[in-house]
């Protein structure tokens, strides 16, 4: 019923939007979900022959909103963020038409603007739909041929880890592309992305999961495959891709990964499952998980325009995107190498129930959240373990990222934890949802924040152990 209410709300908003005039200012979060949402709206506006302008932001704080409010637009669409800044939006955009597409947990839903958020319509789980998923249904309400673009928000399901609990809305969205044969579904080694890449390259580019000695190590990947007795060439001499693996080879590869790299906490059942692949060359990567990683690479390495171009079907940027993917992999692996080397040292604080680290300038702000997410998905810590990482930003702030190990099986709410950490810290902000949250804190408050973070984490971890 709540899903129906959301669809009705999106349809109502769409009918309101189509009656606006002038150039549309699209402002999206730099993550894959925001970029996909921006590309979807751009596709609609191109069909409707309407002018638009796209800006990408890391955060939507007062300063960013103030600058945007000075621009000469009458219609603003925020995608992937915005619910954390509704009061400011109301204040600065009094005369403009504003639409906010954001699936993150809102602090408040009170606004004079049009807010499209699952919680507003009674969907309590953040896994119900992504921001780009809402944008897809919004566009579909105005153009019933828009189902041809359903594969794009399908990528965001994997970018935001919503494949773990495929909601009805997400299932319907994927279903459109399956019906049109734009996507095909098969069972395979789902934990590995880049199904249409050569075996050695696919393993080398793997950061989610991180494969010690293999990720960003071509010789290590080849040696691993040889030891697992998996040939990298077909009988005709052509290079084998991941998608070419037989069922037997896939099981051999999974077993070797579990024993040698991922740890005994993983099972074959966790590694296998449905894989959704594009049937045509709409993207340099065929599997949706791989598409999500490539978009993240473009975004995190400050090339969001390339990510959007890919989503709009511009094949001329494919080579540049592939280069960014390689660079992104090396940056992530470098950061993870630092983390593993610093464990048990002063830079990384590991206590019962949590790990906290401040990498300062060693880890770049654009890759911090990926690093924290990968650590949380590793076999280092048990279910319910809180992982919080920090680094310095170029604008003299501390960026904070947090995750929960085995989040779907844990009642811990990291959003409330970051709220408590940043409480009464002037200039601090936070956002996210139960399983993944982030914050920014002025760098001048670093010592105070470090102390408070460790205190709050210790208290929360103790509370959970008692429960």
C-alpha cells in the first residue's frame, strides 16, 4: 500500500513539474545513485525538448545552497540528497519550484517544496527504492515509453547494496528491462563484477570484495588462477571472460577465493546468485554491479561528467572511464594496504564492538566511504561491529564514514551514532540511514571529535553487548 502511495505521489509531482517553465537546474549527489537520477531526468527533458543544466555536489550544505540560490533558474531538482537541508531550501528558494528526490532518512519532512522520499509515504525501509528509482517512476508517469531506461536505476540497486533485499518496486523496475530483453538474468558468481572482462583483469579490478594479493596485482591474479587450475584461455586460444566460466570452474574459483583470500566466514552460497547483464553494448561493462563500480570510479576521481555521459549512451568516453576504473582500483587498494599495515597501531583503534581510524591526509576524501564499506564487508570483524573511518578534506574539514558489519542482521543504527558524535559541534553535519551514514566536522575540532567519537562508540558497543 505504501509503495502505491509513493507511486501516486511521484505521478502527482510529475504532473506539477511538466507545467513548470524555463531551464531546469538539476543538482545531484556525486554518487552513482545521484548521477543516474540526473541522467534519467536529462533523458526525459531531451525528449520533451526542454533546456537543462546539471551540477554535481558532494554535500548540500548551507554554502552550496546559497550559491545555487543565486543562479538564474526557476526550477530546481535535487537528486540523492536534500532531505537533510529542507529548512535551508525553504528559506533560500522561496519563489522557485523545487523537487527533492532522496531516499535517505529525513530529519524532518516538513517543507513547502515537493519532497519525494520513501519515508514520507510510509515506506520505513531505506531499501525500498533509490533516488534514481524514484526518478525513473517520476519520468515514467510523463512518458510511458520510458521503460527502455529502466536498466539505469537498476544499476543504483547494486550501487546502494539494495540487491540484498529486492523490494517490490525494485523488482518491477528490473522486470521492465527483462521483459524488453535489455537485461538478461542468469545464475553465477555474483560477488565478482566485470563479467565481460578477461578473468585476470576482472580479479585485478576487484575491490568489492577486496582480494589480498590479487586486487590491483595482475601477476598475483594470474598466479592465483593457475594455482586454482583455471585456464585463462579457451580451447581456441581466445581470452576467457568471467561469463565464460563453466559451472565447475566457477565452483573451483569460489572455493579457492574462500580458502585463500576471503576467509572461512564466507560460504559458496553467499558468492553465487542472480547476475543481471545488459544484452547490448549500452555500457562498457555488462553486469549491473560492474556498471555501479565504474560510475563510482568516475565520480570519486572527480569526473562525474564522464559518468553522466556513459549513462546518456556516449560511447566516446568509454576508454577514459576504463582508465579511471584502473586508477580508482589502485587508490582503494593503496588505502586498504595502509589500513591493514596500521592495525594494532595507534592510528587504528580496535575495541570490543568497534574500530575507529583517522587516516588524516593518507586516504582521499573521495574514496573514504568505499574503503570503510569494503572493510565492513571483509571477514575481519563479526556481525554488529561498527566501522568508522575519517580523513581530511581539501576544505579543512574531517570527513566521516560509517558502516555496520552484517548490517541486515544488526539492529545498530549508525545514523543515530553519528548524530550523537556530532552533537553540539559547531559547523558539523551528518546524514545517511541506519546501515550507512556520513558526517563532516570542522578540522579545528579534530581532537575534540576524535575523543567524542571513541567515547560514543565505546558506549554504544557496550550497550549492544549487554542487549
